């Protein structure tokens, strides 16, 4: 009897597609963002993608089921921030869901010390499973709400970077992330489309890509780094925020 793994390309999304051919697509997608993805890392992405497809049958991890779209919309999009992530350090992925963007960034930069947090226990179980399956070290998944973490003195000021995709508005994410960031820490937020218009307290800077944003009493300086998602023409931005120097 044919199993899921025997089916060829074009079948219902499953696990067979996370093959060498998928890795080739992944390597090409990363290349379009100027990122050199070694085969060994593409293999780890494929393993993550395969587990995502398997677990997504039981728990809602992603609405994206086509493996090529998973390569572009999840993995390539996650690593698009690589050049804004300074070497080493402690990184928090806030509202990580199926492990994005945290796990692909960790695969690319094994030296980072990564914490992934999500308010959904099921999603955290998935992330823990992927961490074990991929054998990632210095990587922890926590089942908590971001608000609880931000109020916990053990985590306050702890992170050199907070990364966050699809959790809320820039101001909402910045209010949650700010207490968790070290004084010189940076927040990276993934955004699509004309997101600025939906934000309050947003002051554009001179060249359109720089602006300031007020979060309570704190003023953050921000730079928006635009890119195009591989496999389509969707325009995206990584918004990089840091406390304004006194
Ligand atoms: N970052 C992932 C998931 C985005 S969906 C991606 O880009 O694919 C948003 C995720 O944030 C969900 O998994 C949800 O459970 C989690 N979440 C929402 N509000 C949260 C909060 N206040 N604290 C922690 N996790 C939260």
C-alpha cells in the first residue's frame, strides 16, 4: 500500500516533499535574499518543515501548507533578518508559534543563546520537539505569556535581541519587549505592507526608512529594512528598534 512518503510532488501536503529537491528550492530562496545556505543547514530546515507538516495535521501551527510556500514564507522570511542580528548574544523569540523566526535563525547562527516563548502550550510542545529532533543546544522553549515574562525580574534586561513576527502592532510588541531588552539591545519586528499607517505615536524621519516611536515614556529609534519575499513579489520589512541615546 502506498504511504504518504511514496507520493510524488503535487500530492496533498505531507512529508515527502521535504526532500533534496525542497532543499534546493530553499537554498535558492535564501540566495535571493543574499544568504548563502549550506546544504547541512538546508537539511535541518527540511527536518523542521517536515515536523511542521506532520504536527499541523493535529494542531494549528500554520495556515501555509504548500512546502514551497513554507520555504519562502516561513524559512526564507525568518532568515531575512540575519544581517541585522549581531554576532552571538542572547536572543528571545516572542510568540514563536511553529518556531519562526527563532529556529531558522538559530540554525544559521548556532552560537546564539535562544529562548522561544509562546502562550500556547501545544505550540511550545512542538518547538521543544523540534529542538530535540534537530539537536539544538542553548535553546529553550517556554510556555508563558509575553506579559508575564516582561514582569519577571529574572528576564528583565536579559536579551541582546528580541525577534518577533506576527504578534501585534509595533507599539504593542515594543511595549512587551522593552523590559526584556538589555540597555543596548535591539528589537527586530517583521512587518508586511503599509503597516505604519496603523500605528500610533509614529514620527517619520528624514529619508522615510528612519523614524521614532514612543512607547510610554521611552522613545525608540527605528530603521525599516525593506526586502522582497522570494517566490513572489510581496514586500516586507524588518523594523529594527533601539532605545534613543540620551
Ligand atoms: N511568530 C510565529 C507565530 C505567529 S502567530 C510566526 O511568525 O509564524 C502569533 C503567536 O503568538 C501564536 O503562536 C500565539 O500563541 C502567540 N501569542 C500571542 N499573544 C501572545 C502573548 N501575549 N504571549 C506569548 N505568546 C503569544
